[in-house]
C-alpha cells in the first residue's frame, strides 16, 4: 500500500487532473500533490484555476489552454513535455475532456508516445447518474444538446429508441426549451431526473415524467438556475409490438396468399403470435 500512496511526479508526463464541480472538499490529495509538484498547469481559465490554487496555497505556473487556442497551443505543450517537463491539465470544473478542452493535447501526446496519466475525481455526469435512480449499468453520455430547436429535435429523434440511460448537460437559459422539445418528440411520460448544482449549497435532484418535470421547473425560476445535468430513462420496447421484419414478411406473403395462411407462415418464420399478426393485418385493411 505504501507504493500506491506515493505521488511521485515523472518527467515528460501529462497528468489529467479533475477539480471540484462545486464543493472544494471533493478535490483529492493526489490531485493537490500533482498540482503542487508539476512544472506547469495547463488550465481552461487561468483566473479561475488561479483562485483554486490560491485556496490550497499552491504556487504554480499557469498556461492557458481553451477551446479557441487548443489546436495551436497543444504543439507548444507537447514540445515542453518532450523536453522533460511535467504538466497537469485541468478544466474549470470536473474531469478534463468531458465536455471540456484537452482532446487535441491528449491525442497529440498519445501519437508522440508521451506518457498520459489520468487521475480519478469529480465528474458531474457520473455524480448525477449515481443519485438518479435510473439504470446505470449501461448509459450514454451526450453532452449538451444543440442550441436551436430544430437541431435539438433532430438529436432527440435519433435517440428516441436508445435503450440506455441518457445523460445530457444543460444550461440555465435553455433548460425549459430542451424539456419542451423532449415532450414534443418523446411525449410527456419519459422519466427524467434534473440534477442541479451538484455538490453545491442549493443542490437539487428532482425526477418525474418529463411533462411533469417541465411544469415543476416552470413553477419557480430558481429551479432552472445553475449547472444542470439531465438523466433520461432509456426507451422501453413494447413487448407486444410486432417486429418490423415480421411485418415486411407478412406484407409480402399477403400479396400471394390468403390472410390466415400469410399470418400463420409469418408467425412460424419470426416466432411471433399468429393472432397478433392477423389482427394487425385486419386493422390495416380497415384503415
């Protein structure tokens, strides 16, 4: 165990360091040791990270790495790593690269054979999922939905039949529109959990069918303030629904055979109920 407790800093190594998403007490001792020991800290916002380091009495050299300069500055940082420097990568909150800058730098390091060491730590998506009460054995992280309604609805339609639990980040000024589009695309019964201000003073975790959740949010302006995660129940397949392949087979056989015979053969081919196929065909004829 003593070996695992040691936090030695290696030269020519990029450390991925999660920072708190709200409660400063959530930072790990290993993260503090790395931040205090590396040659350079690459930060999404040097002012924000500077306040964090100041709180923990860490005096570190800071380097700005954000969405607007990452592809260019990644080469500068790679050169420093290849020269033997150690660098810690941090974002404003949570785990770097999870909807935050860092992908290009990590990719270039991997391509160049530079060692990348990830530290475990805070992540809003995983923290919210753990308290949502929805299946967490399989889930799909989708980040932020598009800003405009059309793009948002296109994404929601593409995910309509996704059986895994879905995780979205959402902003204060788009929460209502996103919930409304979920109602429009999926209907009002899909269960959604809103996790707001996780680990902070006004932490709120509220779950309900999305139509009811939208009404709950509209009741109080404070319920749509802060950093938010939406955890969405995956699509539940209707066990009584007939497979599309069976319906195509039925349509082909109906063209050549009496309905009862076509339904019986289709049921045998696809292992579905003959009566259900027969009833479906009659309903289609009536329609």
